[in-house]
């Protein structure tokens, strides 16, 4: 039995490096994590009860020290240390 209302759920980590991790939760919501020791916590939180979210179209650009994530509703720019 197939379900036409089911959404494909994926691990939506868009970018990660030694200290930061950015997850696209929806086209208007990003989860920004910082871990000085590089050890990210994958436990449940207020917004991250489940780590799999409906698939969102986004673009990731890296240029020099800049990271840019763009969705249909927003653009986030981050400058690496």
C-alpha cells in the first residue's frame, strides 16, 4: 500500500566542519550547532526530536572562508574562523 501523503525524510545536514554543523529543517529553518571540541550531541532537543526531516531543496556554496546556504525562503552566510 502506498501513501501519497508521505514525505521523504532525510538526514539534512548541509554543512559540517571541525566546530559547526548546519542542518536544513525546512525552507525557513536551519539548525546551527557549535561544538568547540568537535563532538556534536545527537540527542533529542526541543526542535530536534527526530533527526530526519522532510527533504528541502537548498544550495550550498563555499567560497574562501564563506559558507552560504540558500533555500526558497532564506539565505544564511557564515564566515569560518
